[in-house]
C-alpha cells in the first residue's frame, strides 16, 4: 500500500484561499468516503481537522473544508492566517491496510 | 476530555525489542466504543499507521510490520502497549498513540515519544 500523494508544499498570502490535493486509488480515497485531514505544527501531535471527507469536528474553524472527486480529495483553507502555517496530512480508510496516510504538505503563509 | 500519554525507553539497541505503553485518561478503554492505535513518524517524514487494538484484545496490524509487531491491552490500568521486535535504524521515529474515531479517523493523540534505535 503506497502513501497517498500530496504536493510537498503550498503557499499563499494572508486572506487568500489555498487548496491541498490528496490522490489515491479506488482501494482507498476513491472507494470510500472516509478521508480525513490533519494539521501538524512543529514538534506537536497531529490535530484532526476533517473526517469523512467534509465533516468538521467541534472546535475546528469553518475556514477548513474538505471535498472529494474520484480518487482525489481536497482540503481548502480559506482566509489564510499566519497560524495556519503547518504541515497537513490526509488519511484514508484502505481496503488493504485499514489506514493509509498522505505524504504531507507544508503550508507557508507568505 | 480524553488524554493519551506514551511512555517507554527513548533508546533501543539494534536487533532488540522496542516497547511502549499508552495510558488513557478521561475515558475507559473497556467501554468498547473505540479501537486504539499506534502511529509513527520518522523525523521530517510522513505518518505510518502501525496497528490497533480493541479492549477485548482483538488486533489489526499494518501488513508491512505485521511480522514484528505485537499489541496488548490492560484494561485494569487503562493502558495499551506496543512491542516491535528486531528493530533497525529505520524504526527510529516519534511514536504516537491515538484513538480511532468511529469515522475511520484519529480524534485524540498522545504528545508522541521519540524512540531512537542506536548502539
């Protein structure tokens, strides 16, 4: 089971919107609506941002939204803020290994 | 509020066994509502799911590690544990314990513990 593919880095200016992609296969992302997204600041544990493609846990900002089309899931951060600078990982249920993570994307706020 | 805390040696010699324990507070493992997972992250790299355990002792392991991993649970102490045998330098990573949410995601994480494999 290979890791899901994410861009290594994405950047944007404060107030802008950015989108991070997460590409898998029909045995993970494309086959199930069980895609999650996590935010990880340096030397911190990951924090759940999105579950089941577009669900938001209590306390997570509305500025984070998720979607999916085919084998690719997307995380959009709107109204980019300095505190959004972090690493972001997608994760999916996978029929072969139960769980598979993405390669990770470093978000830079310019 | 559920909290998880990893504990165990920070240094393990090559070929030996890595052993970690996760203590859960603010919720009971034996409630049976959740699975409990181990996840690791080498420095500067991505996350890798190692495996998970249910309060009954039922387990699922990542096929890539299955031959070297054993997980166990102690409901009396509200703890679950990881053993990884025959470690090499490539097993050096921050190890996290986490709760499997019902939606196939991880909603609570420990702070992580760095385990270095070196002689």
